């Protein structure tokens, strides 16, 4: 199934995907952090939004 480029939200809103550029842009804006901070948080706690949010203190 091809990506829907008109849908700017994440495909799975429960997980942070840092491998897709548009999702990376979405999540950095959502959390108000840099790409490096987001990737470090995902690496530390995994891709679940709840865990990343806690790690980032958001």
C-alpha cells in the first residue's frame, strides 16, 4: 500500500516512527524538540508515544 502524502499525521498515532521524514517532522513539531532529541528518546525508551512523551518531559 502506498503512502498517502495528503495525510500529514502519523500512520500509527501510538508509535513514533523516525524512519519516515514526514513523520519525523510531525513528531518533532508535536513535541517541540529537535530530530536528535527525538531520536535519542526513541532509542532510550522505544517507539511508544506515551513513553517518548514521558522521556521528553512533555
